[in-house]
């Protein structure tokens, strides 16, 4: 007689495998907090380029992050070597004597006048590129020497634009800038538009993805343009302060905003 055992056992085996896969999927989904948890994990993976790594505010974590900063950016070595601990920001600091309205000044995020102050889960010195970029633009346009990187970092924290574990929210550069008396306009990534804005005296802040300026995410300022390209001010690396061609940077730009003074 013909053996029919495999004919009735095979569906049963497939059913067991299917039930096992469902059980494993359930365990994984539950461990990640359900479908919303999975969505959060995927979002973190895709948004990682704009999220500075959280290190915690304990001194050991900060020292480790400072060591990594020095390894990646030797230009900040003196700042790292001089670190003695977290400092409070001096809100009386006014840089009016160092700036001129209509000219975008240059500051580094790791300037000792504000770099050792807390921002998010780290120090302005290595997490504060966003506030530093906006400070350069705000001070240059308004001539208000009180809007230092430390001031902008405190403003961003107070207004909810600094998100621990996520870095600086993009809203700081639109909604936040408006609160500081600036007019912010989000731009398309077209070379002609960028040139028109810069030629009109409107500096531009760009958030950069991995490439020439960063391994994760970073903010830079464009101040002017000529036939060769665009003048960049990089709050993390003074050596990057030079003309960059459109072809060199356009593939790394994730978003950009042009600024003028809010006369209203």
C-alpha cells in the first residue's frame, strides 16, 4: 500500500513553523513596545545623521565625549585639555565690541566663554553647533552682542528646541529664529536660489548630513558667494572656513534657511 504519511504530516509541520514565526514576531514586537516602538526604532535609524549621540551629563561621559572630539578635531585640542568641569553660563556676556551689524561674525562652539556649559546631554563645545550657527547669523544681522552661542543655547533649551538625546530641533531655525527677531525662509536646494539670497545679504544656515563636515549631522553658515562657490563658516572647524563649490556640498545639505531682519 502507498505510504501517505508525508501527505498528512507536511501541512502539520508547516503549521508548527508558522506558529513559531508568529510567536517570535510577537516577542520582538512586544520587546520594542508594540508597533509604535518599531516605528520609533526605524525613525531613529533613518534620522541618525541629525542626532548627536547622547553621552549623559556625568563627568566621565563628558570626558569621553571630549576625547572623541579631540580625536576627530585636533583644532579643539586646547579646549579639551583645559576642561575642568561643567560651568554656568555668564548671561552678562556682551560681544558688541567684537561685531558689526551687517557682517556675520565667526565663533566656534568650543570657545571657552560658553563651550563648557551644558546643552542637552553634553556641552555646547561638542553639541552646540546649531545655537552657534544661529548666534552668528543673529548677531551679524541685528548687531546685538548679547545673542551669543551661550545665550542661544539657553534660549533653545528654555523654548523646547533642544531635545535631550536628539540634539537641536529644526524648528529652532524657523520658529525659534522668528522669536529672536529674524525672518527665516526655508529654501529649495537650487544653486540659483542660494546665490540670489546670499547676494541680497541674507545669510543661510544649512544642516549637513555625513560628508565633508560631519559623520552624523552638523550646522554650518553660508555668508556670501562668488564665481567659485559659497563662503562657509563652520562652528566646529575653522579650517573649513573657505569657499566651497556647489558640487562639493549640495549632496550633503539636508535643509537650509535664509535670514533677514524682521522689521515687523
